[in-house]
């Protein structure tokens, strides 16, 4: 089948390359000419393991191409996917749908023959109805079906998540559209991946409900971590102890500095707004947002406590800046709250991140970026693990101790065991473990 993918960002590029790898012919369209030019040179603008090779092989086989102009691709497409950004609107937390509507408007003028128009971006419940209204206004009588097909991709594991999903959710009751979507996902269908067909609004809500629940689950274990510190219990054991209950499951029960990324913060806020507007407030999700936002600042307090209660004149070395490992994405990373809070307390901040320093340099000021963990720790009064990159899991602790001014480590991801660090003479603090 022929697919037009509008938006060659994180979601659009991964989805487009994977659809091409299924054997479909895909054109990724983006309004950013620089991005398209780099993609045509084989340069991938985002850090996603395996994506460069996947794009290159499908371009080589002639199944994947790039364009800034949507005309040709949309006219000949069986399915047009809208995968443009749906960022949180500054200030009020509503999803900014201007890019989605702009893309819908453009596509409406170009479709030819029966076409399925699919929202892959995370869009508030009812957006599909709005897009349908745009088509009726711009192109009355166009033979289209507007479908919701949310993505459940984790950054750093996006290709795996696309090709081996727990499920595919398709929101449409239109028979022809269901048939076309089945055809599109046939390779998954063949290996028994459940494809769930629902009404469009239900599909749109499934995406928000999934992300909000995952965010709530993380926030729950983070609260239990604080309780463990107060009670002298071990949150990693609590997490294992409850996670062995199949109804709870062990995933997403790692206590940390609070969740970040381009999805959880944005989608929880959008769901809170949708629920409030619908007169059915999502109080648990509201609390999740509040607790998570406060937690990141609380982490700065934990670090200052480890410095002896005073940040002024101290140097702190952060290991990891991105919102999680295996990505360069800094969106809502815990470091974006921690660094300014430490600097406000008078501390100097040094940092190392394997992939995120370029992006972090645009978002943080007065941070001394280092070439590696040991250089970051040079002369520091404390070293803090903020993001659990694999290369921080087996640091040479003796070497670290010699470069640090004081052997203090704050481990916000529980990478190390307290006994091991104390045996090495470190003043070690972590999350939810006495
Ligand atoms: C975003 C959200 O983060 C995600 O939760 C949602 O599911 C999909 O939208 P992402 O791919 O990360 O996913 O968005 P972003 O990285 O901002 O990329 C959007 C791309 O679309 C950008 O490359 C932008 O240039 C392009 N775009 C945006 C268009 O081509 N046309 C537009 O009108 C607007
Ligand atoms: C998430 C969802 O997992 C994915 O299904 C959805 O499509 C997009 O949003 P992503 O944001 O890429 O994916 O990363 P994820 O691995 O879910 O981590 C999100 C945040 O939660 C990160 O800041 C991570 O550090 C944090 N997290 C995750 C925890 O603190 N503890 C955990 O146990 C898991």
C-alpha cells in the first residue's frame, strides 16, 4: 500500500520507516526543509537506536522517501498519517492542535479516491470529529474515513515497540477503513498481535488513559519511596514485592526523580483538561501531575542535604541530563528542574551526558559540560546520578573518589547498592533506601 506520513519527527519518522519495512511504500513529509534535506542525506535528526539503519535500508529499496511538498504523496496515498507534534500549549496545558489541523486542512485539499486519514499523534478525545468537520468544510464529498491509531512508542525502544507491540488500537467503525488498516498492519496481524477496533473517541481516550496510568504508577512508587525513607524500608523490595502480583506487574515501578519526556507530562495535563471540561475531573491524574512536579524540586533538596545543607560555593557534578537513557531528548527532564534549583542555592554545576549535552546546552545556562563522568566529577563536592545510562552502572569508584573533592554520591536512580558504596568510603544517598 501507499502511505503518506505527515510529520517526520520522532513518531512520524519511526512509524514511516517501520511501515516501509513492512513492505509498504511510504513518503515522509515535513514542513521543515532542513530536516528533509538532512534525511535525504541519510542523516537522522533524532537519536533512536537502529533508526539510521532502518531508514537507510528502506530508502535503498525504494520504499521510503522524503518530501516537503505533500501533493504527490497524498494524492496517490491509500492512507495519510498525521504525526505532527501535539505539544502542550504554553501555560494552560491544553494540547496545541494547530499543527494537526493545519496538516488536516492541507491533506483535505489533496486527497484523491478513497483515503483513510489517520491520527498517529496523541490527540485529545474528539479531535477526529474536528478533522472530519475540516474535511467536510474544505472538501465536501471527499471519500475519506478519519481514523485514530495512537502510538505506544517508548523513546529508545521505539522500533521494537512498533514492530512487536502489545496491541494495535484502531479507532474507526467504517468497514472499508478497518479492512485497509488490517492490510496496513498485516505483518503484525499474521503473528497474532491483537488489533483492537473501537469507536474513534474510545481509541483517542485509550492513549491518554494508558499514559496517565503509567505516569500514576511511577508516581505511586515514588511516593512509596519517600515513605520507605521515613520508615526505614527498602523501596526496591517493596516494588518487587508488589510487582510479583500479576495484577500489578513489575514494570514501571522503578522509583526515581520523577517522570519526564515528551509524553507523560503533556498527556497527563491534556487528560486533566479534557476531564475537567467534560465535567468529570480526573482527580487521581491531577494529583499525579502535582506530585511529580513537586518531586523534581524535592530532588534538589536531597542533593543540598547531601552537601551538608548548604549549596553556596559548592560544586555539583550531574551524571545524565536526558529524561531517560538511550535518547537525546531533554523534554521535561528532571535535570531541567534540578540544575536551576541548585544554581539558585549558589552551587556551580558540572555535567556529563552521553547524548543530551547539545540539547541541554540550549536549555540550561552556566553548566560546565564535561567529556566524561570522571571529568565532570573533578573537584566536585558531590556526584549525582540523574539518568541511568548504562555507562554509569560500573563506574570506577576508586577513580571517582580521587577526582571528587568529597566522596559524596546521590543516586537518584538506585543504580548502586548502599553497602557497596559505603564499603568504598562514600557518603551515599539514594531513593527509598535508608
Ligand atoms: C509528538 C508528541 O511528542 C507525541 O506525544 C505525539 O504522539 C506525536 O507528536 P513527535 O514526533 O515527538 O511526537 O513530535 P515532534 O518531534 O515535535 O515532530 C513533529 C514533526 O512534525 C516535526 O518534524 C515538525 O517539523 C513536523 N511538522 C509539524 C510538520 O511537518 N507540519 C506541521 O504542520 C507541524
Ligand atoms: C512513554 C510510554 O512508555 C509510551 O508507551 C508512550 O507512547 C510515550 O510515553 P517515553 O516517554 O518514551 O514513553 O519513556 P518511558 O520509558 O515511558 O519513561 C517515561 C519517564 O518515566 C522517564 O522519565 C523515565 O525515567 C520515567 N520512569 C519510567 C520512571 O521513573 N520509572 C519507571 O519505572 C519507568
